[in-house]
C-alpha cells in the first residue's frame, strides 16, 4: 500500500463531528480529519511496520497520518534527522 492510497483511505474515513471535537483538546483541526486512534490502530495492523512509508505519511502533515506513521514506523530506523 502506498502513502497516497493510505491518505485517500484516511480522507474517506474523515468524520467532521469528531474533527470539531478535537479542537477542545488543543488539536489544530486545519490539518486533522477526525479519525479515532482506534481506527488508526486497526489500519496499522493491516499495513505492518514500514519506515519509508511512515516517513512519507509524516511528511503529509495530516494529523492522523502522522499518528499512523508513529505506529507503523520501525523504532531502530528513526533518527533525529
């Protein structure tokens, strides 16, 4: 699965009601889709660990894509850079 396919799937799962509620927790909703962490964890199980894919998702700047990236990344491959 590519980063573009995953981002398309994330956009399809967007929930405006949840997105509006995220602002109460200080989340910048301009780049958020309103997807629950539970949904993201389920997606991550299907994707598996992938450092390069995680980097692409992180670079998207989308709040949920970054959370997903943190779940699927390979800790030993992460550097400060």
